C-alpha cells in the first residue's frame, strides 16, 4: 500500500500518499495540482516535465518520488518565489521570475506545451552561468543529459533571445 | 431599427437582416449581442414537420455596459498567433483597443460558427464583417442618442464623438438588451458519406454581405505588435490545458494497442488486482484499455497486462525501405485532379532543344507534437456527451463523436482547451484520443481521461504519407523553359477516422483516397504545363482491424511536397543551363510582388549571382563542403523565398545549415513580430524535415516510436535565421504563418547540389543518405 512520503515543493512541505516508485510528475500533477510540468514522452527524451531538484534540472517523468524526498523541488509555479527569495524581497501574485518575464516579452510560447521545461532549463543555466553566450545556450539545451529539450513549434530562436534578456535582467 | 443594409445581400436576406432590435430595458447591466441569422435554422424553427433545434446559438460578439467586448469564434489558437490577430482585426473595425476584447474559442456550445482553425483568412473575413456590422449599429444608436447625423460622428477607443458631445459604447448599451442579427450562410459540420473526407461543413459558417470596413490607410492596430493573450498564463502555470481537466469520479485510462496496425484481439489478458487493486481492463472488440482512478496505476497495470494479451499476426505493410517500390507497383487509375493541356505540353516537348526529367520522393513523416494526444469525455446515460479536446476543428469532432456514439449532434458538446501544436492532424476533426475517451466513458459510465503515450502517438496517430513525383521540363535554345509536366503519387491525406472507433468496431466516417493539385503556379512565363496528381488508399487499408497506415494532411499540405519537386527541378534546370538560380527564375516570372521579394531576400542573404555547383566548395579549410541554394513558393495570397547556406562534413555525412534567409510577402501584414516568430520557427520545422524526419515501419508496425528514432531538429542544429517581410496595404491578407516550413527542403537540397554537384532527389538528407550519395558519385567535388 501507499507509504506516506514528504515532499518539499515550491517552499511548501507536502505529505503525499503515492507509492515510492511513482514518478514525481504524476504526484505533482494529480496530488499537488501543480500542472506546470507536463507529460511529453515518459522516458526523459523531451524535457516537457522538467523541474528543479535542489537547483538542478531533472525530468520528473522518470524521477521516483523516493528520490525527491528531502530535496527542494521547484516547478514553474515556484519560480517567482525562488526569485524573490534570492533577492530577499517579498513575493506576491504579480511577482515573476525574470525568466518568465523574458518569456512574455519575447513571446516565446507558440503552442507552449514544452515551455515549462524550457524555462526550468533557463533558470538552471542562468543560476550557474549568469552570462551565457549563444553557443553556451545552444549547448545547454541540446547536449546536457539526459536529452535535448525539444520544441516542435520551433521556438529555439525566441528561447535564445529570452535567455539573453533574462540574463540581463537578473544582473540588474 | 435597421442598421445599414449591404446592397450585395441576396433579396431573401435583405428583407430581415441585419436587424438591430431592443429586447427591453433593464434595471441594471446592458449589452449589445450580435448573433447569426441562419436561413437553415430559421427554416427549421418555422417548419412544423421539423422540430426546432433545442440548442442555444452562441453569439459572435457581446458588448457589455462595463466596456468589455467578448468575441466568440469556433476557430482556435494553434500556436501561430490567431488569438492575437483576431482581436486586432475586430478592434480595428470597432475603433477600440485590442486589449478590450476577450476571445472565446472553439467550444461548440459557446461559439457560433465552426470552421478550420488553420483557416485564418476565412475566419478573419468573418470577424471583420462582424465588427463592421456592429460598428454600423453602434453609430446608429449614437446618432439617435446624440441627435447627430451618422456622417458627423467619429469614434476613438470606444467613445463616439460628434457636435461637441460624446458617449461611450458602454453608455450606449447601458440598461438595455439590444440584439443585432447578421446574415450568414453555410452549415455546421456533419458526417456526409458524399464528402471527400466523410465530413461536410468543416469550414463552418460564412458571414454574408459587404458592410463598410475601415480603409487600410486608417488602420491603427493592424500592422503593429499585439501579444498573444494566453502567454502570461502559460509561463506562470495558470493555463488549464486539455491534459489538466480533472472531473469528480474521473478514471484515468491508458490504451493497450495491438502489436501491429492490422492485428485483431484473440484473447484479453487479466489484470493482477493484488498488484493493481483499483485498475480495470476494458475491452470492446479490438479496443483495449486499462482504467483506474490513479493515473500511475493505470500506466503500470496497462504495461503489465499488455504482455498478457493475445493478438493475431498481420504483415500487410511493404516496409519503409520498400515504400517507393510499393508506390510504383500500385495500379494507379485516373488522376484525382489534372490541370493544363496534354497536347500543348507534348508539342512543346517535341520541339525542345533540351529536356530534363527527375523523380523526387519523400517517406512518411509525422506531425510529432511534444504532447501526445489526450482527451477527457463525460458520456451520460441520456446519450449526452461532453468532450474536452484540443482539436483544431471542434465542430467536425463533435459530428464524428455523435456518429460513433450513435447519438445526435445536439447532444454532444466539445470544449476546446490549449494543448500541444497539431500541425494539421486534427484539421478535419478526427484522429486523437477523443474517440477512446468517449467510448470508455460510455462503457464505464464515468468521466474518462485518456492520455496516449508517446509510443502510442507515434505508432497510432495518422502520418503525412510518403510520395513520389515524376517531373520533367523542356527548354528552348535560349535556355527558357517552354513546358513542364508532373505526375504526383501519394497515399491519401484525408483519413480523419477516429482510431478508437475503428478498433472498437463502432461507426466511423469514410473517405475517398483522392489527392489534389496544391501548387499555386509562380512561373507565368512558362507557356505550357500539365500537372496531374494521384491518390491511393492507406497502406494496409484492407487489414483485419481496418486501421493500417492512416494518412492525414500536415502543415502546408500537398504544396510542401509538390513544391519540393517543382523547385528542385527548377534548380536542376538552372544548373543545366549554367545560370544563376535567381536569374533563371526571374526569366520565368512577371509577378512584381514575387520579383521584389526575391530581390529583397537575396540582398539580405548577400547572394552573389553565379551558377551552381559552387566552383570552390571547399573554401579554405579543405575538409568541409560549402553550398547555397534557394527556392520560392506562392501560397494563399502570399509569396515566400528561402535561401539556405550549408556546410557538409563528407567524413560523417552530416549537414549543418549555417544560415537561412526567409522572405515573406503576405499582403497586408497584421502583426510583424508575430509573423517574424512564425517565420523563425517555421524554418526550424522545415529544416528538420529536410535533414532528419522519416517514419520507419516493418511489415506490420511503425518502428520509429520515440524521439531517438524519430529525430527532429535540436537547438544546436538550428541555423542563424534572417527574416525579410514586405507588407502591401493594397493586397489584402495572405497566409502568413503556415508556409514557412515549406521553403526549407528545396533550398537545402539545392545547397547540397551547390556544394557537391549531386542533385539529391529525396529527403531527408540524413548522414546515411548523404554518405550514400557521395559514394555513388565518385567524380564529384566531394571526392576530388
């Protein structure tokens, strides 16, 4: 039967009833109603389900919740608070992470299905590399394991512009 | 009170429409409601032998006394910016800011018109007229209220001014309920055995008449940036996507599909309810699913039970390696469509100084959205059904679901929500998980959410079929093409049957395997041409399960394929005559719009005239081969030009497109930044198709079912992209977002020839195919 596991998601502690091998994606979506991460492939080949786990991007579709306990999980719903915390300012419902603001300003999403994962990847990249070159952005989105972040609408050019815009905003 | 009656209306409309009536005065609130007046619905309501349709007809537009304007359209946002364009168009006619307009899209019970979501041009024409009729009615209301003639009124941002007085739209409708009915024609979608794809009315209703519209020279919002309204919610996680619908008592389902596209069920397995206590196996004919209140349990139990199912063997496919042979060996009868004169073309070929011929081909490719199909259905005992869907044709889907469930159309509601881009696969209102969900909900008596896996989607969704085209041209002594003839052969692209219904043995629509001439002819100075196209039934269409390799249209359908053959032959002819490919085209074109765009795009790409192949493909580094190529296309009142620059690494066969310059002239540009992003992203999809995409299949099943076997372009493989836009105030609107993908493959193929001297006659140009081409031509520069 289901165990009681504790997860820390977007700064809040949750007790969930799913079995330990259940992928984090299903728990986030169906138990915690955080629908930012989305099912794309179920085998870590596309990036639509990406979340941050202790600041590092993971694919929630193959990450069992047992591997996420005791770690800080961030979905796109938690990006504003993450940013506010890093700046030591209070967050409210209008707060946006600079990555989210850049995604709006550059009108990145077309269908938008993959973009939660794209923004998570941007947040991770900019946390570790505040001023990435175009080549470094392309490398991060393509060659970092476990797979490239795929966008079928083809928004890659807009993503590059948005990452650069967010980079400037985060250093301001 | 009558609004301005357009003189172009047929007499039967002029007697009653458009009409503005006051339904009464209200204590509070107030609105102007713009509804359709359909002759069909009117006739039904007054004919005693036909019961009135017991459904409310949603209005087009609602102008409320708080200043908000709600606009309803059955067409949906498919990722290319329509949700931004439609408000611009209607705002322009109403003289209000686009941000005051809220769009409701796609819901069959809350939108009036139906129609293809990809059909932006007809959708825009409808909404422009809705806005124009409403504007005329508002002017008349203001004229009466202010006692100022209509001709003396001006409107700014929803405030009507005249004779030193002013009144807002909101105040004009306050405390009143005003109805404006406007004339329409057409029918909503229905199943129709006589229709080419089994459905009639997919283009929905058309607003009639020609109300006075704003002159293009006075446009304030069209031609400027207007953001897509849904984006802030998408980047913050507030959007409710189709996959997010969660209903009380809902079951999650995973499908257990047959091992091949033709297998039938011999014996169903059993679910181990000690391991999966709440999972349940549902079987209807060949439709098998596992349902559970817990999604992960449905996933796990479906994987476990799949190994325990017994299906028949089937091996009716030719394999993807032998696709071309299969197309060649099919007994084609007469063409589905033909254009031009056989005799004149034959005479020109007979008198030719030179003739060129080639055969081009492409395998099956996939729409391949990042989100596999998903749907939720709630089918009740009374026969009513609500479907939550991301179909690009909600009305068509509604008709199909009603047909499959053997209920009436008025009992089915389709609610549309955002989801992953479809790229044409739901344009005819079919395919998808909706059929599975509706059937499972009917069987279980509970709401059911069906999420296809990625593997399900690659293996069981429809594909854009493989094709072969024979094409030839004749040239005179001056190196001018005198005639061109082409024969295009493809699997059908209109099988919109719902796969769940086929497997369950329930009613489905039927289509005819016809194809169509999609080319819009740019070369008006080529005197003679003869084109013919042939369609064949799906591969495996006679399989025991009835499924087979279903074919459906995909982005820039038909023209994407036929333009590849046409433009590749034009490039071959330019090379054969030792002429620069742009100069060669200019000698065969007189359309000044196209000529201007060619020049502007060539300038942006820094194109230096010379014939192909490249006399110095190795440049200075010695190991890689450099080439450039171009192509053009006309589609839906828009001109397109693509110029590719590539680098080939012969040792690996890898092609990198280093730079792509794309030019578009879509008439009056509505929203330049949104057009630019559609051009940039369309190039990514087009290069992906040129270099990577191929559905592989064995004798029974599709084998490219994950992203590592169906490869698409990654960010690192994207070239530097330059865009060129030309807007014309006097040319109307053209198709501005779809076609960007189609100008990539011919330009990349031409660049390959420029670099190697070899004409590639097949896409994708994968490393394996490139290596094969280079090895087959030992005398080319690649091996020198």
